[in-house]
C-alpha cells in the first residue's frame, strides 16, 4: 500500500484505493514530476488539503472542480479557492457574486475558502495536481479514478449530503449520485464563458443548500 499523508478518517475510507496498482502508478508519476524539477501545483503538502480540512463525518456539502489552478501561488488543494493575498480568479468572483445576490453577503476581499472547508464543505478537484502553466497536464494519470472512488465511497457511507455539480464535467462525474438520499444541485459552470451565457446567476444554490441542511437538523454553511 502507498503511504499517503492524509487525514485519518479518509485514510480508513480510501485504504483499498491506496492499495491498488493504479494508485501506485499515479503516485510514482507525481513524485517523478517533482523529482525532475518541474513546477507542480499545489505544493506536495497541500495535495490532500481538501481531505485534511474536512474529515469524512463532517462533510455536509461537496463541490466538484476539475483541475487545480496552474499559475504561480494559486493552487492550495481546495477547488476554486486561492490562498490569502492572491487575487480571486474569475470563476471564484462569479461564485461570490451569486452568493451576494442569493444571500446578501458582501463579496470578500479574500478568495481563501478554507473557512468553507472547516464548516464541512469538501472542495474536491477531479485532478489533484497540475504542471505550471499547463492546464490538464495531469489528467488521465489516475486522479480521476481516485476522485470517482472518493465520491462513491463517501456517498455509500453518508446520506443527506449536498452535491454542487457545476458544468457538464462535474455533472458527468456525479451522475451516479442518488438524488433520493442527497440534494443534487446542477447548473452551468461559474467561469465567465459559461456563466455569461446564462444559468449560473440566479441558481440560488447556496440558499438551497442551507435550506436543505436546516431541514435535516444541520447547521447551515456561512458562505
């Protein structure tokens, strides 16, 4: 089994994945990329940040992204999020705009979404690493199989989760989620190209998520 530095409840849930051949090939590939001196994002210690900040039994909401950001200083292991001091990218700006319209919350200066993760939002990218300036460069190396397994195992273990599936990629990845036992929210992607065509603004996903959480006796998310 590959030794992975990851929060203990996820280590237990995903133990079978870590023992599979594809995962060993994946980790060999990623380690080799770092060893060859390539700039890989996020930093190694942050690859599993989404899991470390949000243990299995604390997950309330799952947001699916695709690739980590591939420019300097942006990626830190949480989809759509950037560290303190980094300008929020356009997709994140559109997320904040929808939250303001939906819930009346002012747009924050910081694009760091760790506060969401700490409240039970699993901010999961489909691919957990990327080479600098090369979008999609670590796709089809095994990450997608791993994150599919994350969603399947989480959905098998837990009911009454909120899944936010933004754009066709996320919707295909989450197609198997049982909507009779979870709240599945779908819309176009918040990227300007998609959002400006219509379907992102006014989707009310954030208020819908909170209404659902309250209805099952859980604390809403402070978006």
